[in-house]
């Protein structure tokens, strides 16, 4: 969609192309070179399929798809492999907006809330085509994408992205199994 295209073209999403999904796992499984970008597109697609299967209204489907696309924008290099190192070393914890972000979810929430609603093309699409306030829209997306869906009017939407069996997990189980050659967690 035009909104998805604009979001994919942002630097925040494009940087995911250079972050490996499985951090350092390619040392053991050379095929595990897939990126957070690929996974984010896959999560958006899986969220769309789930929204269709549940016959969600179009407005909700758009939100679920966007949350799937943006759920990992806060990942640092080497993905989860570096998060424990950052937690133990306060001097190198990522800061954004003058506040230390403890993990990729907190960083993702900040990026979603502060980088997309003020982007001219993205804000225009959200206002004109979706009829929504961009700040409110991306606040909802941030909650859905980071597992804070209990604060939403429709908490089940967030559970499709961050829940027990969600679009994120389904995509990474399938994708990681494929790229490592291990038939583990296949759905």
C-alpha cells in the first residue's frame, strides 16, 4: 500500500537490512544470513493473513500490518546477542531523546512514536487515506508492536503481533528454520 511503501523507504526501516535476524548464528549455520528487514516484511505479511482469517475490519488490518512491519525497528546490531552486553554496561546503553532505552522494545516504541507521525508523506497518508490523526495512529502502533496492547481499546490487535502465538513468532520460526536448515518449530 502507499503507507507501507513510504514506511519501508524510511531510514529507520531500511537500516534493518544490515541487521542479521539471528545475530551471530551464521557462524554455526552459514545460511542464517537473513535480516531483520526480511523478517519485518514477513511479519507484516503474516499479520495480514491473520487479519484476513479473523475477518478484521480494514482499519484494524492496516494497523496490524503496520505494527508487524515496525515491530523490530529498535533492534541494534547483532540483534539479541548484544542486548545482554548493553544491559550490563550502562556507559554504552542506547539513548534516544535523552533517555536510556533498556531493550529493543523500548527503543522500537520510541522510534515508532517519534519518527513516523512527523514524516510529511506518511502523516498525509494516515490523515487523508485512513482519516486518522498520525500521532494517535502511531501511538497505537507502538503499543501493538511492543507488547503493550492492554492499553489499547482493542487489545487483541496487539496480541496478533506480540502474543503467545503471533505473527512475529510464526514468521521467525518458519524463516529461521528455513535459513538454518533445521526443521524445528515448523508450523
